C-alpha cells in the first residue's frame, strides 16, 4: 500500500494553499503528481528532478510563480507536463524541456513566458502529441521542424507574438486542432496555397484530413482562400477573421459537410455569398461581416430542410413534414417569417386550412369546398389528420429548442394519427 500511495498522488480540485515544501528526494517511486486546481503558490520545486520515475506532472490552475525549472529536463520518463494557468513569469521555456524525448503532452498556456522556440523543437520531441503554448508572450517564427512532427494532434500557439510565415504542416497526419490565431503571422498568396495544400492535398506525402479545428484569426494572412481548404472534409470549425484575405468565398464550401462554425469576418472578400451554404446541415455560426460580399445570408437552420438524412435533428424532421404536407420550400415566406405554433394555429382552422395545405392531398373534390362539409362525409376526418400532422411539424420546428418536441413525442403522435386513419 505504501508503494502505491507513493507512486500516485492525486490531490487535485481541493482548496490547498501555500507553498510546496516537500522533500521530493525521498519520493523516488513517485510516478504521478496531480495538484491541479488548488491555490498553491510559490515556485515549482527544483527537487522534483529527484523523482526519476516521474511520468506525469499536473500543476495547472494554481498560483505558481517564477520560472519553469530547467531541472525538469532531467526526468527521463516524463510524458505529461501541465503547468497552464499559473503566474510563471521567469523568462523562457528552458531548453532542457525540449530534450525530454518521452514527452507527449506539454501545456504552459496562460502564463507570461517569453522568448523564441528552438528551431529543432519538432525534431527534438518526436512523441509530442499535444502542445499548448497559448496566451503567453512568445515570439519569433514557428519552427518549420514541426512539419516533421508526425505524432502531433493538437497545436495551440494562439495569443502570442509569433511572426513570420505560417509553417508548412503537411506531415502531421494526425493533426485535429490547429490554433495559430492572435499572432503576427503572415503569408503571400503562393504561401497560402502551399500551407493549405500541405494540409489537405493527397498528392503530398503528408495529409491532415483529420483536422477538425483551424484557427488563424487576427494575423496578416493574405491572398485568396485556397480551394485546398475545402478538402479538409472532417473540419468543424474555421476561424480566419481579421486577416487580409481577398477574392470570393467559393461554392466548394458545400463540401465541408460537418462544418459547425465559420468566421471569415473583417477581411476583404468580394462577390456573392454562395447559396451552397444552405446545404451545410450542421452550420450554426456563420460570420461574414465586414467584407464586401453581396447576396442573401442563408437563414439559420433553413438548410435543414434541403436534404433527407437520418442524422438530422428534430428541427429538420419538422421542416421536412411541413414541406411535404404544405408543398412549400424552406425559403417560403412562411418559414422566413419564423415558425410559431400559436401564430399559425388560426391558419389551421377548418375554414382556412386550404390556404396552407397541399391540395393534392385530397382525393375528393368536395373537400375543396368547406361549405358542403358534413361530419359524416369523411373529408373532415382527412382534414383533421393532416392538420394534426402539420401541428407535429410545427412543434418539431419551434424556434426555441426548449419548445420543440422530442423525436419520441413526434413519433408517438404520428402513430396515433396513423391509427386514427386506419379506423376510418
């Protein structure tokens, strides 16, 4: 038991405060130390370097000050080092840290570290999978050696003072998050093409087709949006706002079927907003402001009625029902003005129903004239069933997500309507 306690120490998410004054020289078996999310202050103990078996250090979200001890580079088995969200102000990241070849996770984000990254960082840390350097004061170029860091999955260098060209990252086969925003990075049109070509073009040795999030906002990236970016078929977030991009937004954007958020604001884009944006089923956030684009902006959720897909949410199912039973497109005024069940309820009264329903649904010409309705004619029953179906569509397509029916509720109501029809 003593060996187990000594090897793993998890004291995270408590209210511990004060300085770390342990004698780590007697904790040679320690493999994991987790003090994250406390109120520990003072400096990171140099004595940690005596814990030769240490593999994981979690000190994030505390009040640690001073520098990152260079002695941590003496830990030959260290895999995870997380000191994010502290008050480290002691200069540069020690070069010895870059010599820990076993390191797979490095996070020094949200501190006040300065200096440049070594040019061979991508080569010196061959196993590095996730690196978070965001919200510091790091400067200089992003090392081109990262193009050889094939294990990288997350690269977050945002909110620093990095400058120079965006590096070619084409050998990062596993890259899923790339955040370089809020720096001073730049490019030419030719370099833009090379960067995105290296990320997406299958003719290159490296492919980054696993990329989910791309952030390059508030830099000095210029030129047109390269078509290669639209080969990143799994991407869900694109942030290119506050750059110097020009040209048009191509219709190829429709190939990004999983896209949820795209911010291209504050650039110099021209031309028409592509209609194909309405085919992006999952797009929730679209910011094209402060450009010179023309044409209508696709209405939020309007696209969800454009194609049938089993992966749609309940809103799209409601739109589909309404489109089928009213013969109206999602771009019709009825949809553009907003769907509100209370607002449209009066339109569903028997004496006003034909203005909304698709007349092809009625086989009996007598149903067209409400003046001859009788409760025994059968027409009234058909009208009531179709009215009920449209009510289901409205409840699924409510503007507020909290007001929408669940798929289970909608299915139950439709089964009830079917049973009623079979009994006629």
